[in-house]
C-alpha cells in the first residue's frame, strides 16, 4: 500500500519536498488520519501511531452550504518575519518558443538569500506564476520558500514561476490564451518546453542541482494536471508534484490516469494532491473535478 504522510508547508496547505531515501512506491500526502499500523508525520516528526491509544482532537467547525466566501487562515510561513532575509525575484520574458511558436510569456525566478553559487540549489517550478508568487495572494510562494529555507526545513530552493503563453497577434481575449493547450494536453510538449527553453535560462545564471529528487513542479486547476503530466512523463527530471484542484476532468481525451496508473509499474514520484469537496460539478455525474481527483488518488494508493 502507499505511504500516507501529513502535508507540510511548501505552500498554503501544500507539501514540502525535502529529500528522503528513495522509496519504490508512490507517496500520497493527504490531510487525513491514517490507518492502523501506519505512522502519521507532522512537519517531518513521527507522531505516535493511532493504535497506541493517543488521539489528536481538532475543534468542530460546521461549514456553510455556500462556501463562496470561505477562506482558510494563513499559516505562519505565509508571512514575512523579522530576521528572515527576503530572497531576490527577477522577471524575465520569453517569446522565441519553438515548441509553442507565436507565443510570448513572462516568468519569474525567486532566489533565496541563503543561495550560494558553489552549492547547487534545488528547483521548484510553479505554473501560472503570478498567482503563486504574489506576496499578497493566496499562496505567496516566494515568502514561503524564504521561511522554509531559512529554517532549514527544505534545502536552498530556487523557485521558477512561469506564466502560460499568449498569442500577441490575436485580439480576442480568450483566443489569445494558450493556457489550456499547454496545461491540459497529455503529451511531453510542456515538460520539454520547460526543460529546453525555460530552465536553461535559469541555469545560465544560477547553479541548480541535476538530482531529480530535488526537482519539484506545482500547479493548480489545469496547472495541477499539467504538473502531474510533466512528472509522470519525465520522472527523470521531476520527482515531486503538488497539484491543487487539478482539472483532470478537462483533459481533451478524458482523464487517462486512473487506468494508466494501475497498468504500469510504480514510478519514483512523491505526489501531494489537494481538492475541495465542492469543486466544480462536485455532485454531478460528468465533468466532476472532485471525483476525478479522488479517482487518481485511489489509483495511486491501489497501485502500491
């Protein structure tokens, strides 16, 4: 069976990817109690197994039926703290893609203050860059990386925050976006785009480890299944995945993963999946975002 870990703190409600000894099975991180005989881990510390008679109680909270205005409180790592030096963020642009010709985009590189050129850094790539980088946004990725690196919870990690491409010569606001074509496709184009067009611009300026165990990729909505696909097809490059509310339901030919995961040997991936129980079409038979995420998580667990 898969090993279930408590998520730690790479982003709001997300998971870190600190290096651990290689494990031949998937690790699925879920914010739930785990079963008899398995350890529960909180921020890297082993807790007492449930069968020892120790129970952790949390306050009861009734969720309103209309959750449109419900927001979780931020954890402490989502705020800048005195004594934690802020990293440097630089903005770059790219309009010479051969994989997605005609597109242009911006991307941002966040370098923690503790980075030393003589010590290759770990790498974390975020899709829809500004949403994850904005210091006043929902994730505040740069601030979280600064806090985790400063405390030593993760190795020095450079964050790369990439926007989806747009066609500058197209006037229609929807038609000019290449987001879904890049993120929802089940092929190697996007991960190849990262490996051959975006990341080389980062490695020209900064020292990045070549160890895939220290490379991660993150995204939400279509960016979540994009991150999953990138790591699934190229585990030699990315072995750590964070998918928030992934849009598996929106993949053009349907969600391939529940069947595919069960049909191939397990891959050396660490995967954190998050989904809201009232995500899009949560109580409908088709295009159900929640059901598709649960199906992928179940397939990973059953595949062992």
